[in-house]
């Protein structure tokens, strides 16, 4: 009877591994899932760490050959679509969001060539937000402040908003997939503990992959971290390319800690049209919420589409209405064209 149980367990584990290796999640192309059933060889199935949330984790990849590393360095995602959406925020000289502008107040350029704006929206539409929450060892005593900042953001949520939660230390884990239950995400953050290294770049990529499942137009990644990074499988360039294609805004709430790196957090955010906020948490969260809720969404179809798979730089200029001055804009900086 014991032999039958052993064969059954091994057979079930083999099926499980096959299913994992054939998933469409990009993390499993070169990594492995951490599964509690793998403890069967120790004499029991340790299910204590397995929850209904179906946590996803990745392990640090082994060093690659120089040839493989070069190929990985140039990896990116490209979306085969003609419509390009450009989230744009407008501020005055005091960094206050400017509302009420019309399509005629914007000029949009693709690689220096002006494009007609075919879609325009300035309404407070539902938001899909990925919370990327740092629980690595460097956070230490700063973890409590980070929890407070995250909960403050949830208080600004709308009923139709969607949220997912990615916790990361030595590797990222999708703890809560996309949901409208703000309370579920907030409760999970309350019980976080710090420890391990920091895989911030991997966490952003995992969050980007989850946001792709949302049908909402407005998408954002909110990073709560000190900006440390020392254990990611993916490079900064790979992360940036994937984030560019997602079209998601990336904001960072800087949490001062042992490895506080505001410059690195700023680099992570600026290319997407988001930014780093380092002020008091209540003030920073208020700014993030206002900017996410009051962004303009500009859409265009390239007048002379070239399907070469190359990166196109975008530029937005403001046609300042009478009575206003010193306006500035922040926008998605570019996109990859489709490739035949």
C-alpha cells in the first residue's frame, strides 16, 4: 500500500510540473514554481504555505552563458496593434493637476511627426492598479510606514477599480490576483514580514503580466519600496522594455530604509510617465490618487505605420489656454511598433 501511495504522489507531481512548464506566464520559461507538494519526499505533504490565493513565485535564475545573456539583454515585448494610447498629466508651476483641457489643447508627435489625435478622454474611469510591495530585509523598521502608505491609497479607491498584490523579497510572489476587493489586499499587507534579498525588477515584470489580464484602459503600478535591488533575474533594460509595452504608469512611493535609493526609483518610473514621490505619506498618496484619476488619455493611429518593430519616441506639447501659463506635461515616452 505504501508503494502505491508513493507512485501516485510521484505521478501527480509529474503532472503538476508539466502543467506549470506549459503555462503562458513568462516567468516559467526559465524558472520553476515553488510548490509545497515537493516536500513529499520528506514523508508528508507540507501544505501550510499553500493558500487559495495560488501564490506564484520565481527562483533566481542560474548564471547564463555570455551568448545567452546577450540574447536575454535584448528581450522585449511587442503588441501588434495600430491604436497607440498615451496617458498624459498636465500640471501648473506648483505641480497641481490641471483639469478641463480639451483635445485642441494637445499636440502629439511620433518620432517628431505630428499625429492627429483620434481618441481623447479626461473622465475618471476605473483603474487597474498593481501594488508592488517590498518585504525584503532592507525594509526592516520601515515596513510599518509602508503599510500605512498602502492603506492610505486604498482609501481613495473607487468601487469599479481593480487591484492585485505582488510581494517581493528574494523573489516576487503574486499573492492576490486582480480583484475588486480592496479589503482583501489591505488585510494581506497588514501581516507582512520583512526578510531576504530584493528582486524589485522581477516584481515589476510580474505585476505587468498580471495587469495585462485586465480589460480596463487605465493601468498603473504602484511601488512601495526603499529602492534596493540585488536579486532580480531580469535586467533593468528588460524590465523597461516590458513596462514600455504595457502602457502602465509606474509610480513609486519612496520608503526611507537601510538601502534607500531614490535615484533608482526615479529611473524606474520616469519612462512610463509616472514619477517618484518622497513627501509625507498622506501628501504623496493624495498626489498619486489625483494624478491617476485626472490624467488625459490621448489615442492615435500612426499616419504612416512602419511595421519594423522599432521603438518610437513620443512627445506631447500643450497649447496653453488663455488665462493659464507655465503648464507642463508628463506622458508615456514611447512604444514599439508591430513587426511582420
